[in-house]
């Protein structure tokens, strides 16, 4: 009887494919990567029945569910199960602090995640947070091996945060940044983008830099960087349109500079020629994506009170991935 039972079991690799496809399907149905500061993993209540089926299904379901590890406190990374070090490929952290809270340093310690290839950090856009990425570069040997970095709601797209990216994450192939403001390399001012009409959903630059000059200068240190995806907020009421053919190769210039400086055809042609020249050595594609926002909801001025790091109120509203879990035993 046991021989017959063994012969009728599905191979482990086939079970793995079925369970991972199931987890992917329910994650896409119930979660959204575009919503900041919220886990986009498959809901636990839809995963839990799998762990009651058998030991092998329990292991495969947990392995698939922990491919992404969600954490809202540095302490959450100190309490991970030993298996997570080989299961987790993507770490999703919610950092609600302020720049003034960076000292005393409380690092997000990546030491437990040996197979990590992607880090996503969601910041609080109402707080000044351009320097808080410094808390995610420890230990450097793991940070430097990451292939993808995704940052949501950095308060200022400034040299500070980009310099941290270039210095700490040497192995990056993909950099994604989503923020409300643009950094104009003509006037060196961070501002809210405005256009005459709605821009296309996406502008793609292939084999052309497509980045603000400041971005290019700093990111040239990332010799493996292939793709940059920038998502920015925008409003209407400006004078420039990107809806036609983007013949000015817009790459983050503010409306005022575009209106004044690009009125000269000679200057326009010279600047476009410069944009096609210098870029990070392996860069292949730059994507600009746009999200419509009410300017009243965009924070432009920050009041930064000096205070020690403390867990912000409401940060514990969603448990970390291992919080409160119990796993009943089951037999094959």
C-alpha cells in the first residue's frame, strides 16, 4: 500500500510550481505594488490552508510566501526564522522616521538574508527622509550584492540619497524611485512637475541617457546599472506638453526652465545633443512614469524637529511577517 501511495504522489518540483503559481495569482489579485507602506504579498488567510495539508505543502507554501519579507521596524529583521535566510529574495521595509532621527543609529540589519536580490523601502512622504537610506546599507557585503533597489516617497530627490545609492549598492542592475517631486538640473531646484495637458503614461529612453545630469553624474559609479524607472507626481496648469512626440527629450526639467530656456531653438538643440552623450556605462533603458496628484497633497516644506529615534505612532498597525503565526503539525 505504501508503494502505491508513493507512486501516486506528485513530484515535489511539480508541487512547487503549482503552489508558487497559486501564490503569484492571489498576490496579483489582492495586492498592489503601487500602494506604499502596505504589504503587497498574498493574504495570509489564503495561504494558511496549504500549510495544513502536508509537511511538504507546508514547507513549499512557507517558502513561497517568504520570498518577500515585509517589515515595519528594524527589530523585525532580528527575529526572523533561520529558514528565511534562504527563502527571502525580496525585503520590503516601511521606514516612517525622519532625517533628524538617524542618530543614534538603528540600522536595518540585512545580515540574516543571504539570498536577497531586491530591497524595497517605503518612506513617509510628509517627513524629511533623504538621509534615512543610510540605515539600510549594513552589512555592506550584502547591500553591495543587491541587484534591484526600489524607493518610494523620498522627500527630496537630492544628491544625498543618490550618493548613498551609488556608494552602498554597487551591484545594482535596476533602480526604481517613486516620488512627488522632480529635480531640475537647469535651476537645481526640487519642484512639483506641471504640464499643459496629461503626459503619456510612460516615456521610455533606449540607449539614450534620459536622466537629469545630476543623476547621471552620481549613478555612473554603478557600472552594472541597466534600468532606471522614475515615477513622479504631476499636476496640470503648466506650459509644456509631453503628449505629442517629446521632441525636447524631457528628463525632469521644471516647467519654468522649459518655458524660458527651451524657447531658444539653438539652446534646445545643443542640450538635446548633450543628453545623448554621457550615461552610466551599462545603462540601457530609462522609464519615466507619471501619477496625477493634487498639489495641495504634496509636501514642499518640512519642519524637522531634532529628536531621538522612536517608533512612530501607528507603525505597528500591521504585523511583521512572522507576527502571531502558529503552524499546526500535519503528516504527509
